[in-house]
C-alpha cells in the first residue's frame, strides 16, 4: 500500500498549484503493477494513483532499472508513466526544492 501520509502531502501541495513529480524506484515500482497479488492494497493503491490525474500530477516517472530488475515493463502499469535511467535520477531530484520520500 502507498504511504497515505506521503500521498496526502503530495495532494495538498498539488492543490496549491505546486508542481509535483512522482518517481517510483526499487520495490516502489510494484505499486504500478496491475497484478500485485494483494487485493486490499491493490484497491487502495489503485484509488490513490487515480487521484494523481485528478490533481493534475502528470510528471510521473519510474526508474527503468527497477522495472528490469523486477521483470516488469510499462505494459504492467496502472497509469501512464515515463521511464528514467538510474543515472538521471540525481538530476531530476536536483531540480526540486522539496523531496518527500517513503
């Protein structure tokens, strides 16, 4: 399940017109998967992920190496995401004033 406190913080910032970027890395990429094998978590996660678009959070990334290491691809994703190489993550983080993490 996605950390609801972290998610609340993101949605609050987005409600005040702050630019939000979401990056899924390591085991966090499993949250994007349609078939997690955890029905309750899946329903909760699916609902939260749908809120991203509602709050105009469109900058959603996934680290490509994390997908590959877990034998996943973007066909498995619940929402539209863009891939980023691990070597580019530091540059993405450097462009943001505030970083929230799980």
